[in-house]
């Protein structure tokens, strides 16, 4: 499972001088109430598609 790092922790996460014990404290489940999800187009299935349309919400019947 990927880890989602909050903006307030970017500096510590990216700093190679951060002690491993401090980095480990950043590894916890991201709060689900802070996540947003929605269906997107099937164009995301191809790595050749690198466009903003990949993250635009679509109606569920359009995503098939």
C-alpha cells in the first residue's frame, strides 16, 4: 500500500538527514475522511495517456 504523506511532513520525508525513527513516525494510514474519490475515464489504463483528462470525474456509465 502506498503511503500518503501530508504536506506538513514533506520536508522531513524528503530530507535524507531525517533519522529513520522520525521517518517511521510518518508511516500511518491516511485518514479516510480526508480522501476524495470518484470514477475516472478508462484512458487512465494506458501509460501513454498523460493528460488532465485522466483525473477528471466522469459519470459512472461513461467510465466503462
